[in-house]
């Protein structure tokens, strides 16, 4: 039964991918891209990687899908001609060749096994019970620290797209939701639930799947819904409080990492304090990830033209 | 412990400074300056400590491989850390005047600090995935700087850069996955200790990905528009430092992690691509009408020089004095290219400020109005051509000597051809600068002109101080390049 499910899932994944690059216009491509992201998330569930599945669904399918839909809408508003989304023959052959070779080697070469044993042995010293969180925030904290800053670099790149005279404008496109409409109703209803889910994901991350990235994404989505409905004013890129929100997580992470020098080593989390240190980092990281992702989706500052 | 603190200053310092710049707004350049001063001191401490006790290793979080990430500051790493801090300092001095508007200032200062932090992280990392994260950070900050350029051309260049770079990242990451599958570790030294049937494909994929990121011919199409389109002080960082990160990663992969997976034919292919870059970049540079485009194509060519090393260090000559010479020569070449290319791009920055254009025709006669920066440009060009006295000359001399000693004179001749091409494509801007025509310029402070001059002089000094550089590069060098008979 599970084999059948897996086969159907694989078939759906391939079909969604093919449909996305099948050349039927940008909007369809985006819709199938989101569908593809959802099937990939399901595949991660089947592989037992719930954390990755959550991240894929939230960021890979959700926020990326939203970004792409926004881009499609912008192209339409600008009157850009619809251009074909179609994979060329040479790239398709190259991709198929690489995929084939990788698959063949992966099947033929025996795996060395992961680091389950080592991670299991070190887990009691890590301060958390979820091995994924232990890897992300303790064993390989340096990677995660850099990743959290990669988001900020991406935001800077997006902001660089603004023109000099637009810097005074609020971020994101001009939005007008109908007062008392469905969107506004949703935007009043969803945030309380979303905030609880987001905070729970961060807190649960210590012992179960979840964590700062997943929780931050949910919070970003909550903020975006409220912003789309016009319930919160969009900030300018030079807003001091928003910049503090962007910097707080990485800053706390960096300071906690540097404090390790006094405790015996760079990025060292002594077992007794590890849990408190990791939770502190995660709380601030969630805030910054939520702020960064929301601003990334909103895009560069754009002047509001009077109608 | 001192070494660990110095490394912390160089790794966490720039990142903290980037956040500080973001919050400081108008005071961003001051925050950056503080980080640069601390970073320069840390480089001195690392260099000194390494010469006394050998490469400095840090196991982050106390875990060590395979569970955690190991950092190591060896000679190669410290050399690039030093080059990076010097170039960053010079760019700081010019950028402080160039990025005055709120948007440019607010994007440039945090991005430049992040770029520096990412470079430092890559130079000392011993972990394939950590290297990937560092490279992503480096690329995104570089893209942000390209997008800061003016006009739709800059945005198109930035977009093209992103697409190429993402392609490179994905291909590299696929290789990393295969390595982890085969070795069960991401640590360079542990990978070197074992062997897996997946090595050849993994190395091929990672090399292809990094070749795109390093703009190795024929994957270089993204570089000229990006480096020519970015604001000039940013171009100096992009051309002098950013592609070297991918190069260092390639060197670590080919000569430290997987020395057994590299057959002689593959080494020759890498050098052949380098030769292609030298010829193509040189010929294209000859045909450009704008200074920054000449300099960008010159970077394509100069990156090619670095890959001629591969068959000389690996292959039959591995472990001989010739291999050690090729190794040292190539890295000294990379350092002097960093200094000299930053110098010429900063000259371009000053000239664009003064005359509002970088067309060769508009540069005519500039040497009368701005003699100091024109002299700096000439000095840097001498190093980039590989003429004495300069780091560029010593680099080329060492690699050419190695190629003759090892019985592979063809590669040496390619270097000579590259030198001739460089002389030809630098002749045109130099001839324009020193033409007898009165230029119309806005005044530029002499002190600003001294900044590229200092870099050009540093590139020249590398030619005289090649022995300390050679000693530095021998510290922790792979067995291939240690210069002890086999």
C-alpha cells in the first residue's frame, strides 16, 4: 500500500514538474510550481524528514509561490507580453544526463551511512532533544548563523533594486483591500491562530520537528495577510524599529556564539546552559526570520501614485 | 586561544559590523572602519601565530569532525585574509566618498561587510557544506552590489549573475550530496582519508559549479556586465576578491580533499580552460571602448592564469620543487591580482567621479589633472602585465619556471602570450591617459588618489617580498606543493 502511495507521489511530482515547464504560460507554471512544492514536501514526510517537509511547504511552496504570483501580476500590470516557459532541448538533456548519472552512482555506490550514531551520542550534551535542532543550532551552528544572515543579504539585494528617489517610499506594492471585505475578515481572524502556531513551532523545535525557520515563516505569513488587508502600515526601508527586528536574531546569535570564547571555545554551548542559550537564539532568530521573509516578499520600496 | 580569538574577530566581526551598519545608517562607514581595524590586527596575529606554530585549527563548538565544523587558517587562507583586509580598507576609503545617498549607503555598507565576512569564512572552512553556505552569502552580497549600479543594464547584469550563480550553487550542492553519500562526512581531511566510487562524479559536479562561480572560461559570460556595471568601488571588491573564493575552494577540493580522484587528463583540461580564458579574455579586452569593460575582461583573463597551475602542481611533478614553485607562484599571482585589480578599479572610480565617464576617448589627457592616480594605474598595469618589479612578475616567473622544469613548456608559453595580450589591452587606456590633451575635470582630493597608489605599490612590493609570501604559502600546504622530493 505504501509502495503504491510512493509510486503515485513520485508520478505526481514528475507530472507537476513537467507541467510547470511545459510552456503554457507563466501563471500556470507558477500554479504547478506550487503543486510541485507540495508533492516534494509530502515526499520529505515519506522520507521521515518532517523538519524539511515543513520548511519545503512553508518556504518552497508557500512564500516562493507567493513571490512568483506577485511577479506574474506585476508583469501583467506592466503589459509585458506573455512569453513561453519552455525548457530548451539542450538544458533538458543536460539536466536529464546529470540526474541519470547521479541516480546511477547513488544506487551503485554503497552509502557510508550518515552520522546517526555520532549525533545520537552527542545529543544528550546538546541541550535539546530534537536531533535536527541539535545539528542546526549546536553541532553546525556556524552554518545556521550564516544562513540566517544570507536572508538579510537577499533582502539587501532586493532593496538595491529600488531607485534612489524611491528610498523614502514604503516597501511593497500599493495595496487596496475592500474595507469589510473577505480579505479583511480573514486578516482579522487568522493572525491570532497563526501567531499561536508560529510560537508553538519554535517552542516545539527543541524536542519535536519545528524551529525558528518554520515558526518564522508562519509568522511572516500572518504579517503578510495583515499587510495585504491594509490592517498594518508598511514600513519604509529606513525604519529603525524594522531594522532592529531584522538584525536582532543574527546579532543575538553572533553574541551568544562569541560568548562561547569565554566558556572554552567559539560557538561553544556548555551542556548545562545549552538549552537556555539555544532557546534565546531561536526566539530572536524567529523574530528576524519573520521580519526578513515578510519584507522579502513585499519587495523593494515603491512610490504610491495618487489615482 | 589567541588564534581562536583572532579568527572570531575575522569571522564574527564583519557580520556584527554589517548589522551595525544596517542600524547606524549615516554612520555606517564608521562602523565598517572599526571592524576593518580590528580585522587587520587579527590578520597580523594569525600570520604571526601561524609562522611560529603552524596552521591554526579551531573546532567550532568543541565538536570537531565529522559532527561539527572545523576551521583552519593555513598559509593559503592567511594570505587571502590579508589580501582581503587590505583591499577592503582601500575600497572603504574611496567608497566613503562615493556612496553618499541614503539608498547606496544603506545597501553598500552592510553588503560590503557581509561580503568580507563571507570571504573570510570560506578561506578558513574545512567543511564542504559550510563552504556552500559561505559561497551563497558571498554571491548574494555581490549581486546586491551589482544591482546598486545605475540603470536597467545593472539590474539585467545582476539578474544574469543570480541565474548563473544559482546554477553553479545547485550543481556544487549535488556534488556535496554525493560526497556525503559516499564518505559519510563533509570534512575535507576525512574525505581525503577515504575513497568512494562516487568521487569522480562528485568532483566533476562540484568543479562545474565552482567554475561557474569563479567565471572560468567558458562559464564567464556573467562576469563582464556585472563587474563593469557595478559602482566602481564595488567593482574593485567584486573583481579583486570574489572570484578567488571559488578558486580557493577548487584548490582545496582538487589538491586537499580528493587528490586521488584527479587524473592527469582532468588536470590538463582545467589548465586548458585557463588558457582559453587568458586568450579569450585578452582578445575581448582589446575590443572594448570603456575602461571598466577592459578591466572586467582582464579579470576573466587573469583568473585563467590561476588554473594553469593544476597540471604543474598535480600530475607527474607532484611533490617536487617545481610543483612548490607553481603553487606559490599561482597564489602570489592571485594576491597581486587582487591588489592591482582593486587599484585600477579604484582609479576608474575616481576618474568617473571627476569626468563622469569611463570611455577611453573621454579619459584623454587625464594624467595632467590627476597624475597620482594615473601613475597608480600604470604601476598596477605593470603588475597585471607581469613585468618587473611586481608581484605579477614573480608569479609568472615562478609558474613559467615550473612549467619548463617539469617538461611542460606549453603552459609557460600560454602565460607569456597572456602577458603580451595584457600589455596590448592596457596600452590603449594608458595611451589615452598620457595623451597631450587638456581634460576637463572636477577636483579630486590628492589623498583619495593616494589610495589606489598604495594598492599598486603593495602589488609591486609583493615582487620584492616574494620570499615571505613563499614561506607563508608553505605553511600547511598540501603534500603536492610542499617542495620536498617525492
